[in-house]
């Protein structure tokens, strides 16, 4: 029987969806709750349900290996799930480039959509003696081994690279720093709150989830200040360290998802991201505009992973 087509109008835009049958749409965040992957799935949950309240979007968490567990699951076992979207970020692409997903290739999955851009940030607890990024860099220069820095991932991860680049520009040897590898941004903030680490390197969207006064964001790694709840946080550039770190966020699907289902999702994202309501939701979740889907996104992913591979090779980080 032919699947009925449902026409949904949101504000001035109309979106064509195949009816989502009885099974809910699954959004898999390949990390623990509370980080950027959570933000990515929650944004799509809000975006799809703002166009049709009958669409049931379930979020599940699959932490492990900074995305490797989820990647391997969808490449080897869950290859053809037509209504399952897996969140990815620039960190996922960095791990692919460095061989941290094993013998993985960008062609192993189907890249659906990039929905927003995030930016790196550096944060401490509100009771920290470090009031500015310069304060922190000076302390690291004086006693680098006495300050613990929490990052999502090990040596070579994008969180590690952010701090390493800041350190190099401040004439600090990154090898002298004391990093603690954690499983995603949610765990990093938990470790910071508990005092297990004194500094974390993470993403701006993650920081928007922690605006209760216990966390102080020292710097945003963007070219200009960000709007919204982090508008008062200066950039690293403003503080004399010329570093920016944009982070793409989006979704992929298993390699055996049918062309019909894949094209349906590409169309869905194209139309949804064109609505004013989605622009509002994206901003509310601490992300900034980008809209790449289908072939255009796949081309971007191929180029980005190749660029990351070259950069990582120069730093001796390729496995």
C-alpha cells in the first residue's frame, strides 16, 4: 500500500512529509546527556514537532568512544533504519580524520543535514580565581601541571586542540598541560561542577545549558561575540589570542537506508530549515545559521575530513 503524504503548513512554509506510521522518529545522540549532541537532537525534536505535533521524536543516548560506538552500530548492524537520525559534530569529523573510528570512511554512512554552527568555549567554575582567559593562560604558563583541563576525548580531539592552540599562542608548550579525557560535554560540565577538573574546553551550545550561575565562561572561540545568553562573554580574539573554532552540527543515517527515505529526509530538512520558527529554535539552542543537506553536505564532509586529516598528520595525530 502506498504511504500517504501529509501536507503540513508552518507559518508561511509548507513541508511535505511521509506519514511517520506508528514508529517514532529516533534521534541518537552518540554521547551522554547534557552536551552538544543532546542539543542537536533536542533542536530537531523541537523543529519537527513545531511543524506537526503528531510527529513523535524519541531521543536516545549511545555514548562510547566519542561517537565510535554509535558509528560502528549504524555501519554494521542498524544499517537501514529509515527513521533514525544520528547526530554528529565537527568533533566526529575530526575523529574520522584521525582514525579513531577504526577503518572508517566518510562513505560508510549517508550524510543528511547540517543544521547549525556552534563555537568552542573555555569555562571554569564561578568561584575560580581565573576571571579572564588571560588570567588562565598566565596561570598555565606559571604552573601548567597543577591545573586540570577537562576535554571530551583524548589527545587530538577538537577540545584538546582548542586548548593546545590557545596555549601555543600564549607561548605555552601543550605537552606540559594536564588534560583529563571525558566522554562528551555533559560529563565535562559534571566534572567541572564537582571540582574534578578546574577548566573545561567545550562548545558554546553546551554552555547555554549551564547558565545557573555556577559556571563562568571565560572566552568564546568565534570571530565576533555571540548573541543570546552568552552575549556578554568576550571572544578569545578580544582578549588578544587570535583563535576561532567553528563546529558544524548535523545528522547522518545508515548506509542502506533507501534512496526514497533518504531523499524524504533531505527534503524535510530543506523545508524545515527555511522556516522562521526553525531559525528561532536554532538561536534559542545556542546554534547559528548553516543549512547544508544531501550532496552539498556530503561534498563539505569529504573536504573537511581531508583538511582535518592533513592538519592532524602534521601534528603527528594520525593513527
